[in-house]
C-alpha cells in the first residue's frame, strides 16, 4: 500500500471512528432537530420551480471596477485579491442578512488551494468568530478534509452567502436559529464566492449540501441526482480562467444529524479522489 493511500486510510479511520459515539449522542438530538431541519429546508424556497438561479440575473451587484485590484491580467497577488474581496464582504449591506449579522464570514484558507469546500452559509458560531465551519459541523469537515489526505491549511473554505441567515433575525443570540439562505440572498451574494473561485482557481470545488449543489451545479436536478458525480463548474457572474470540476456531497451538519450517511459521503468523495489520481478509479 502506498504512503498516500495509507495516509488517506488513517484519515478515513479518524473520520469514521466516532460515528458510533455520535450515533448515540445525536440520536436524541436528531428527533428534536428533525422537525426544525425539515422546516428549514421547506422555508429555504429551494425547489425545482423556485430556484436561486432563476433570480441570478437581477440584483447582482458587481464589485466596483474603479481602482479594483481584480481588473485584468495585471492584478496583484491572489492574497491581495482575496483580502480585497473579504474587505468588500465585511462592509457589505446588499441584502437583509447584512443588517443582522454579528460578523460577516468571507471564507479562509490557502489562496493556492487545489480544492475548495463550499457550504451554504454561516451559523451561530461562525457569526461570532467571522470564520467558516468552526462549530461541530466544522470539526467534522476537518475530519473529512484529513480523510481526503489534506489539511485545513491546504484548502479554501467558504459559503454561498457570507452572513448568517436566521429564522428569527431579531434574536441573533438564540441557538438553533439557523436557516438556509433565500434565493434572493443567494442571487445578490453569489458574486463574492464566484470571484473567490476565479481568483483561487482551484482544480475542484466540493459543494456541501443541497443549497450549494443547487446554486453551483444545477437548479433543475435534485440533490440526489447530482450528488457524487463530477461536473464542469459554470459560473454565472464571472468567467473562469480555466476549467474547474465540481462534486456535491452531504453538508457536515446533515452528517451530524444522520451519521449513517457518512459512508455514502465517503463514497462520493472517493469519486473525486479517484479523479485527482489519489485513489484508484472504481471499475
Ligand atoms: S449575505 Fe452577502 S450580499 Fe448579503 S450582506 Fe452579507 S455579504 Fe452582502
């Protein structure tokens, strides 16, 4: 067995080893969360007939052209570009989420990353820290990244929307107040993520969950239909400088609610690892 495969196997073991324990801890929480989770998905408005992509061409606010380091081939380093986008996000008030957030969460990681992970939006902890995936779902994402043979420092992590979508925005200190972003929020915010993808220019994007998959892969197909398959990434607001591939799998928060889905998630990610040449392709 090669060193790389051994490392991936060790990471996979770490990723899966707590599944049984989490099963027990989360069993009770699952029953409680299930109704809220179902309600969040229902409230998100992400349906076949009401897709964020149907709203993508209106209310998209371009990044300013004047004095922008993002213009043309003579732009500064990727680091400067990503910092500039973060600065724009931190000052953004282009949708209602900007009015109730504590901190915007632009995203973080390696500007030369070969792989980007994209979730749907910041939650309670992320809103307070201004960093993506720092709660329990973030800890699980770290295990997933390690299982794939990477470190968090080697990848870039971001979300579709950059501010915390809340069921009750008048009460940001309330726990379990998260919801999926609405289509108009996605439509107005997606340009930031798209510019981050263009700047970083990864080889692969992993869409975590149905909102990211609907936004970045297809509004016309169900999450189940696209999950675990590789697509060419086509962006709406910016033109990529090179082809980028995208694969969708479960959001880590969904895996916490449904630990039994972890094996399926790993099967999805094996497809990507095989495409990267880090694992043999399935026959
Ligand atoms: S969610 Fe996006 S568009 Fe809305 S205020 Fe935050 S950064 Fe701006």
